[in-house]
C-alpha cells in the first residue's frame, strides 16, 4: 500500500510547496505595485500643485545620486591621512 500511496503524497507535497511559494511572491509583488502606484499618484499631485521641493523627496535615489559624491570619493576622503 505504501508503494502506491507514497509517490502520490510526494506529488501532493510538491504541489503544496509550489502554491505556497507563488502565494508568497504574489504578496510581495502586490505590495510593490501598490507602493509604486501611490508614489506615482503623489508625484502627479505634487506636479499639479507645483511643489517641486516635495517631489525631490519622492525621488530619493535620484536626489542622493545628484547631491552626494560617489561612494569611492567618500571612502577616499575617509581613508586619507589628513
């Protein structure tokens, strides 16, 4: 009996693992999608009211890239003897 039932349980376990993995990834994708849509909506609202300084905060990566020196320069400054 175990020879007949064992492979079926293994298949059912594999299917359960696949479904759990997909459900977890869907949750993460839905969260990322919602946050992106909220950021785009906030950016459109700020453009409409012409609040440029607040829009800079929404685009954090671009703000850091344009206003801070590269990491190599920061490390060189930290490691310089003077």
